[in-house]
């Protein structure tokens, strides 16, 4: 039996996978105050644990992206999801900062496939004019996972211990992997996809997504494009903000704003709820800008990026407020801001590369971003005890603004790709 709007069911399945993905990575930050006490871990050692995840995640991203491009979205995503679920559950066995860093490194390596797989799935299932909306919806999985982590982890700590949280999240990943293998199919294999919807998807995709031939040398061609350098530079500058939010908000609320663990459970999820709003709103802003400002879809993506970066001024002002609740409000603005610009960056990536390059390009950009985040985290772990959090939030805002300017100036619209893989200029209306 044919189903109407099945592409939206597919993106919902991707979203659920990213919820589990980000729940696994955010379990540590919420458990950190208790875990650090139990295992005698210092702030600097905690920064090394976080950085081990970031470095392994960064280095694995291009490999994971290439693997998904090579083997396909369905099987590639499933292999990595099963692996990250086992790595997450294994963290419950950690006995010190070194063993925890090792398990988090394994988690980083295996979780690296999440976003490349999500971007690739949306390029398979959506026409260009809906792609930013679809990416916005699946990207809420990242902040929704972070949103669910505080109440789940605190509940586990109060009822059993921090180890239980890692086991629960690992088990949920295994369940999702089985559902993914059962339910996800490429549009060409989905028998419930109506001819009308299939034609709608294909007619709205750019020429380089409709090519059926797989070409070699994707990595070299990606490195030759100016858009990759714009995207990679923006990821290096913008990723530290999101990783700081994910890894340090619970500690910030406890050490700087003097909240107890129950208050952290009540409030630490709010910035990630705001981030969810940023994901969805950012996705809809692009077609709105395209329609009402009469610009190409590609330019509208850059406008959303600039809007999100401008909102990062909010958390930059966190050192000026005394109320912990006002501080949480400013962190909420930061979460909203980052996920708005993050979705725009993923949309720009999906617009810039062919279907056999897009997961690889996403992974390579992610590698750059997470290496930048790892360096910032190591510096953060040292400086936060010397200068405090406030100046570092100002630096993060400045990074995002510079990232938006770089993409605006450097990135160029690519509406078609020649057989050789080199960009070729066409009319801007081809993306509409």
C-alpha cells in the first residue's frame, strides 16, 4: 500500500537516531559532577576526557562519511549505531579518568557517522527547496538528545548510580539500530513510495543529485572546491560553542551558579530546548528568505547563518548578569543561535556536493570542526579555573560571527556538477 509523505517518516527515523546519538554523548556532561567525585577526576582531567571524544570523533568523521557514501546510508548508519551503543554502555565499567577517556574515544569514533548519514539521507529523500527544512527537523535530534540527558542521568544517579545511565542509553541505541534496519529504505527501494512523491523528489533535486554513476576520487575533488574551505573554516570556528554547551553547562550551573543536582536536572535541558527551536525555525527561514527577499536558496542559507551568528551575542553577555535564571536565558539564546547556524551550514554542504560526495564532505567538515573544538576544550579546561567562564563565552560568540562572515564572502553557489566533478555555473533558479 502506498503511503503519502513517506519522506517525512524517513526523516523522523533519522531524527530518532540522532536523539540516541546525542543522548550518548551528553550523558557524560550531566554525570560529570558525581562521576568526577567518585573517580577523583580533576577539571583538567575532565577536559582531557572530553577532548578524547572530540579528537576521535573528528578524525573518524571523514572516514565515516566515506564509508557511508561507499556502502550506502542504511547499512553504514546501522553499523556505526550498533558500535556506539556498545561503546556507550561500556563506559559504565570505567574506573578512572584514563579508562573513561578510552571509552569516550571509542564512542567518538563510532558516533562520527551520525550527521554525515543524516545529511546523506535528506539529500536522497528531499528536493532542494525542502532540504533545509528536513535538515532542521533531523538536526533537532542533536539538541533533543541533550535535552533528555539531564532528567535521565539525574534519575539514574538518584536511583542507582551514574553507571546505570550509560547502560540505559546504550540499550536504547541497540533498539533504534534494529528499527532502522527494519524500516529505512532508499527511495528506489521503497515500495510504499507513490509515483507522484517520487517524481516530486526527483524533479526538485539538482542535476548532480540525479546522476547514477559513482565516481572515484571524491576526496580530491572536494579539496579543490572553495566551498569546502568556507565550510571547514566555519566549522572550526563554530563547533567549539556547541561542544562547550554540551560538555560544560551542568558544571557551569553547579560551580558558577551554585545549583544542586536536582536544580541542574530542572534547568540544564532548557538551552537544548531552545536549540530544538533553532533547528526547526532555521530550516523554515531559508525558504522564507528565498521567497520574500527574492534571493537564491543558496543565498538564503547564508542569510540564516548570519542571523544565527548574530544571536550569539546573547551568551557573550552572560558575565554581566547576576541572576542564575537570566544566565540560563542567555544560554538558551546561545543554544537557539548555534543550531540555527549549524543547520544552515549543513544545508550549504548538501547544496555544494554530489550525492556520492555529500557524506564524505560533511565528515571532512566535521573533522575540521571537532579538531577545533578539541583544541578549544583543552584550553578551556585550563583557562576556566584562571579567568572563569564569562570571557570564554565572549570568545565563542566572536568565533561564530567570524565564521558567518567567512561563509558569506567565500562560499559560491554550485547548481550543477560536470561529469568530471568540477563545478559548472548555471542559473541560480536551478536550486528553486
